C-alpha cells in the first residue's frame, strides 16, 4: 500500500510526523524517531538566543481512565537549546536522513527583525519548511507571543507577512483552538502568505485540584497556573477545527490533537488533513508506536478498497452539513439484542432521568415503548453489553 504523499511540494513517506513538543526537543531524539519510522518532525519551538526561558518543575499532569492517560496538561515552554546547537544538529540530520522531512518551529518576539532573522537562519540551517508558533497557550502569551498572536487576526497576518517575505521555503501557521472563530484567524494567516496551516495546539486548561491541599495541578511549591491540554480527550476539538478549516480555507492542513493510533489519524485525513502530527501518545508510549500506525493504516486502506491516502482524504468532510439541513423525519428506534442484554437496568435509569421514559425491564430483559422513544440514542451508549444499537431502519430516500 502506497502511503506516500506530498505536503507543500515536500515528499512524505507516510502520514505520521512528530509534533513540536518534548519528543522533538533534541537532535538525538529526532534521530531515534527517524530510525523508528516517523516520516518527519517539527522541532520543538526554537527562539532567539536572547530570549530567556526557564521551566517550572513539575510541569505535567495527567488524567487517567484506569491505566490509560486520556488527558494531559503541561505548561512546558519552548526549546532551551541555543541556535548553534540546532544549526549543527539540523545539518547533521539532513545529511543522515535525506528522505525525512524536517520542519523548524520558530517563535520570535514582538518585532519584525526577530521573526525575520530567525526565519532566515532556519532556512540557511536546512529547514525544509517553517511552522510559526502562534498558539502556545501558556507562559509565552504573557510575553506577547504564542497564543497572544494567534488570537488576533491582525497580528497573525502581520507576522506571517514578516516571515513569508523573508524566506523561500513553505511557511505553516500553527493555530490555537482557544478562539471564537478559528477560520477568521486562518483567513488572516492565508492573507499574510501562509502556505499551509497546522491545528490544533493544546487547549487552555486546568486539569484538576488536589482536594487535600486545595492546590491546582500540576503543583509547583504550593501554586499552579493554566496549562495546555492534549491527549485523546481533545480529539473532538481537533476534528472540529480541521473540518472547519477544510471547508473554509483552501490550504494544505497538518492535523494534530489526540492522535493515539492509526484510526485517529484516518479520521483526521477523512476530514481533509494531509497528514497528522503526534505528541502525547509518544510521550506515554514511545517512538515505536509509529510501526502499528503504519501497519494499521495499510490494512484499513486495503480493507476499504483505497489505493492511497488521496482516495480517503476529505471524504467525511463532504458529509458535514448544517443542523437545519439534517433529516429529522426518520422514525428510528434502537434495536435490542436480547441474548446480550443482562437486565442490568442502566438503560432504564438513563432513559428515565435523561431521556424520554421509553425503556422498561420485562422479565429481566429490556423493552422499548416505540411511541415514547424519541431516537436520541442515549441508551446505546450507556449499555455496557452493547445490547442496544442503531440503526435498525433505513432512512427514507
């Protein structure tokens, strides 16, 4: 199965890249990622040497469902490595891995020279594309950068123009979901000359409070701050943003947000993404997950009868419409697998207190009063045995 594609004219051997984050914080880590099979990386955001960066300790906190991390908060900042380190390392990586894609994430301060000089440096160093970090939700906005840029369409357009006029390589603007209208910001980036868009950066969050100390997480000497939320829990937000961009902005899309396996990636691509970037799952499970992602993608495309990712790309986004346009005439009632039903009563309680009081237990088995059922599907999601299911009737033509 051919998983190759191009992005802004740059070849990719598969659709899996590492996002700008802790897994791309060093040359050694990137080298090991390439050995594992990742098609490309976006470096941890590189800043001018004169910008002082100091991280808090600790700076991570996770929400778990059993043993699985479902949400991850962090307030780590950008790379602390200097430009010389990155310059030497990127040149080495380009020589050693000529078939891999190296995108350099940059963040200047609030003046044109800062962004322009950094962009020119990155291109000379060997960056094949730039990703502009207009979206970090913590630490950097206080300095007037990060999400402070990406939440203002005028500043987004201005800084994008500063960079695009300084370099000849593709410029990707990384967007924040922490806005009222992401399409409005994306339009500004396009007007500024952006060649592509990346979305989403982390969601501004507060992941919890320790009720014994009454201190928010992560706890730093008795205090905390708002951070960026990532992991499986943010995938619905990422999918929403990518679908909006695919329908509203005619630019290539680099998607991220909760990608944990091959199926997550295929959802993003079906909504119009060119490829995906991965961070949190790598931090939890390691670089080796890309092998299962590649194998799963190949099997899925074969099963679906697709010859390449191009056959899948954008198929699902065509099936998004307005609420007003949805068919509301169909009379749908859940089907019941009586052999699977254990009579636990969870669906009865859910329908009684959160639905339309249409379900009862008759002889320890579920019974649905069709005249009361409104087809909301709540019961199908609370049933632990999947004994209730949709659809059971064909939609009218």
